[in-house]
C-alpha cells in the first residue's frame, strides 16, 4: 500500500492520511480552512470544554463551526465527568455538522488536568473508559436532529465515530498507553491517536515513535477479529515531509497528525502529499506564504472582527515570515500591527515587495 492512502474511521472515509491536530489557540476554522486548501485531509477543532458547552458558552459554540471548504472535520471535546461529556457530545451533534467527535486525553496544561481531564486520564485508564464509553453511548443513542452542511435540520441517520487522543502516560514511571488503548477499544472508540510524550514532558524532549509502533501492533492484534479495523494515528515530532514518511514507515501508523509543524506552514500538507506520492516536493516562495497569511486574516476578520483578528495574526504572520531574508526586522513591525491596513503597509514596504493586493 502507498504511504499516502485513504483512511476509514467507523462510518467515515477520508481521502488521505495527513491530518491537522487540535491545537489550542491555533486550529480555528480560519487556519483549518487554509490547511484544507493546502491539502489537509482532515482537521480537528481546538479542544472544546464540555463544561462550558453545557453551560451555553457562546465562545465555545464559535470554536465548533465548520470551515466553508471542509468536507469533513472533527470536534474535539474535553472534560472529567462522563455525564457532562455525554451531554456535550449530544450538543455537538445537535449544533454542528461534524463527522467525528474526538476526546482529548492528552492536554498537559495544569488548568485542564485539575479538572480530571486531558492527560490526567492517562493516570486512570478506568476513568478514560468511563469517559469514552459515555460519549460513545450518547452518540449511538442520540435521537435528535442534526444540522447538515447546507444549514438544514435533518434526521440523525449515520452514527458518527468517536475517537480519542492520549499520551504515553503520566511520566516515565507511569507509562500507560497500553491500558489506555485497551480502555478505548473496550469503550467502543473508532480510532485513537498517540502523542509520543508523557504528561511530564509536555512538548519537550523527543517523541517516542517506538511506543507508537508498539501501539499499532497491539491494536491490530487486539482487534484482529473485529468486524471493523481501528486505525491508529501518530502525533509528535512531525515537522517535515521527511518526518511524516519516517513515521509512517517506522511505526505502521495509519495517519500522521501535524501540529506545531503546520503553524505558519500549512504548505506542509502540500509538500508531504507530493513527497509521499512522488518522492519530490517543491519549495514554497515567499509571496505564496504571505498571500496565504492574508487569506487567513480575511477569514479571521469575518469571524472575530478586525481588532481581535489582527491581534491574533501578529503571531501567525511571524510564523508565516520565518525564513525570509530580513524577517527579524519584519517581525518587529508585525507585532505592533493593529489593523488590516497596517499589515498591508508593512508587507508592501518590505524589500522587495512580496505581496500584491487587489485594488
């Protein structure tokens, strides 16, 4: 089989195996739209608080919106109470047209952990089972209506899959990925993602791809007689097309999930697809990079308003401009910009001018 291939997650079929991870503060629908434009086969929303969703938070509702060009996408939810997670899953079904619900079992941030959510679940695989099982049952037994991509209210006819993402374990002395995988399988998860670091590592150190390979082998053995395969996705240290190729070859995982590597570089999807398919890839010129940044800015303005969008795009334009000659001086200006006009003026004056704006 080619390294680039379709992926099946329960009832869902994806045309390829290059995914955008759920990155807090980054994978909003504006960025997901650009990544989809550049070839991402699937993307996850920023993690959505089950508690906030069930309390009716408008901001949380915004996080779940589909990008206009997304054929399929997943909403990721987090929480420490099975009943609240089940209620949140029902609300996701009711208020979005997503094709998948993912459960966050990997976030290492203290404010998430203290709610018994995120990577806290790796300390207690039985609790992870309870969380996943509650969400799977809520999705399976859902009897309400859904909103389709056209905005119409329709019956719930195709059961959407529930997936889970987790880490190696709490720390080096408590490696629990196997127990977490067993819990996910028994609870009815349709796929799982392993981030090859412990909670204690955060995002430091090296991701353990050997453990990912062991997980792939374990899941395939455990589900050999199951009517439907449970795919395993890899996350951690995938920053280049070469990294993606190595991960697929060395671990046998079904898909690569890009996270930090895609920040300011959605072209990673384009280049990885080409590299996996042909062994070659093309460089992305400066103008193409910055043009993509401005398309992202336009989408953010539409969603958030100009002030909020421009504040957010400071860091994102800094990421888009990495590698440009004179980029350091450019970024000093970018972090001061407050309006779309100011961003345009900065890039128009950058020598040589690398962006042409419509009149």
